[in-house]
């Protein structure tokens, strides 16, 4: 089921995709129809796997087959509804390929694309929630990279003005806080407080209390370590004693 195209086949697919991606809405075309069939086949293969981890590994093998279509869409697409593209966006999130997923997400949100009918959530909701969930799993296993953390922050930024359930926004804010508190506790605290604002049950109250204490202690320590200003006494000026016993008189 892996992508086994030769370089020549890949080049041909790229050329066809670039030509045909500009007008999906006009009707079926050869490349898109073939990719839809391939996606249907790949989904069946995924259904045969019971293990979530096995599904993720299979998606990692499969997504490369669709790269040229994604590239062509992002560079030349006209914003037509494309269930293939939005499905692949979700797959890239699942495998931790956050940058690729968010490149697709930005295009999709710009053109107001919808998730396939099987999904009840809006596209922005899917992006925020799935990025948060996947990042949480990666962080828990110690596998998350700095680049992935940067992309989680990007997801928070690009979805900030999108309408979504408060609980989803809180979930992403909490995840941003957890991923950044070690290097930027002030920024993390802001995100924990944002999570609490949107969801009282977001599970961040303990983190807020801990970070507030940490920041206060750091401030007090900084004040204690600051050099004390030395105040010197003004010098004592002794009266000048005249060497002559004579008193000067006015002339």
C-alpha cells in the first residue's frame, strides 16, 4: 500500500495535477478521479487496522502518493471544495506532520472549505482540536520536536479568530501553555488563563497557581539579588585655621 511511484511517474502526476487542479468544480477529471479511487482504497486498508498506532504508521506510508496534488492545489488552486484535500490535512495532523497540515489548513480556511460530510465539526475546529490532541500524545511520549511545538503555536494563531466551541479553544490554549512553560512561563501563564476563561473545567487551575507562585518567587529573588545602593556620608569639612595670630583688618 506504500507509495511506489517512479520519478518519471511522479513527474507526470505533478504535471497533470498542476493542469487539472485549477478547476475541480467544473466536473470530474482524470487525476482527481484516480486519486479519489486511491483514497477509497487507502481508507479500506486503514479500516482493516484495529491499532491506532498501526493506522498512523500506514497513513505515514500513504500520504506521499498525494503530495503532487497537494502542491498543485496550494500553488494554483482556485478554492473549490475538495474533500480529498481536507482529508489529507487530517492525515498529516495524525502523523505529526503539522507544518504540511497547517499549510493546507490556511488554504482551506482562506477559501472556506468544509470538512467531508462525515465530520460534524468545522474545519478550524478540527485543526485546533486534532493538533492539540496529537501534540499532547507526542509530548507525553517525549517525541515532540521544537518544530512541532512551533507549529502548535502557529495553529493557535491561525485559528484565533475562527468560531469554534469554547472547550476546543481552551484545549489548544492549555496545550500551548504546557509546551511552553519551561522556556516562557509568562507566555504559558497567559495561555493557561485563556484556557480557564473559555472553560472552567479545562484543568489548568493548578498550573496557573503553580506558575503564579514561580513567577512571584523569581521576582522576589531578583529583588534580593539586586545590588544595594551605597549611601555615603558627606565629607566633614574642618574649619581652616589661620597660621597667623593677627586678625586681618580692613585697609
